[in-house]
C-alpha cells in the first residue's frame, strides 16, 4: 500500500511538471525570476505571488471590503496544520465569505495556490499543496462557486514566505493563498 501511494504521488508530480513546463521559459521577467505555474509573475522576489499587494492579487482592482481588516475578505490566506489538508475551523467563515463574494461576482476568477513547508520530499509537498488547494476548492464549490472561477495550483515548498527552519516559519508556509485575477 505504501509503495502504491509513492507511485501515485510520483505520477501526480510528473503530470504537474509536464503540464506546467511550457510556461516556465516564457514567463521570465527582467529580474530572471521564474514565472509561477499559473503564468503570472510581476518580477518581484517576494516569495509569494499572493497577499503581498504586489502582482495580480492587488486589492486595488477589488472592492474596498478586501482592504478592510474587519472584513473576512481581507484574509486571503488559509493556514493548515502539519501534514494536513483539512481547513481549520477558524478559516471556515473566511472561505464562506469568499464563496459569497464569488457567487455574487460570477466573472471573478481565483487561483488557489497550495503551499507546504520545507519538510518532506518535493513530490510529497507538491501533492500536499494540491490537496490543500482542492480542500478549499471543494468548500467554495459546495457553497455555489462555479468551477470555471477556480484554478487549483500547487507550489509545494517552492514559494515560502518565511525562510527560517523552525515551527514559526513552517507554520507560515503551510497555506493556500486566494489570488484574485
């Protein structure tokens, strides 16, 4: 059974790498930074394409509710426990708020970028990032969001926001970021 899981993870990784490889060379910016697998890159080296106010996730093209710290829409990062793809209870209302927004704005699209900390193999972390993104996708879909509005992407351990080698850093890297387009 363990051997079968390893082959499944390897097959998923190969499929992801193969499907994404054609965009990597085209997406190089002036800085030489890699493009993400979604094909978007603003050239910054912030460690994350989401939530930083840089790139395509800037709240400037969204309503004021996205910049109001008292509004759950301002929270665009969902954090996870170690080796888990289960959305924590504290983020259920955040996902629900994004679902309501997306249902009422059917032309709005979101990239669900799954991430993992540095522990574990690259293959495992790619699969875990995808499982996390799909968990958020399932929650959004169950609340009426159209599949055409959502794109699932896994970055594994490749886009950390914290670079330490301790629990404080790792907990920040175990996440799904909602990147509004």
